[in-house]
């Protein structure tokens, strides 16, 4: 009996913004100019962050990013729902 090779793909849960699937189209509420993605908030936390209590925004199903305005320096956190690929 001969068996064919079967490819098995494992699904991953990823952030659509981190992986370039979703653009950040946010305008600054103060000056109206486009905001830029500063990356996940987790990147700004120190080495002790795994031991800190998670906030309500940092749930398992969301990736929280820091959005900032390069013109007026306004910043805000925004959450994107993780997707399965």
C-alpha cells in the first residue's frame, strides 16, 4: 500500500496590522493629519512586563498599538482583533 504525502498547515493567530494585512487609516483628532503606527504597545514595555497585570485592552484576542501624530505629537492606543490565518 502506498501513501501520498500530506501537507499539514497549522493555523496561526496574528495581528493584521503587525503583518501588513490592515493599514492604519487614522486621523489625528487634534490636528486632522494622518497618524502613524508606532507598533505594538508590548514593544515599549520592559523586561518585567510578562509579570505585570494585563489591562482590559490587552486581552488575548487583541493587539494594542500606539498610534501617534508626527505633527502635533498626540498619541493614543488602538486595539485590533487578532485573525486566524
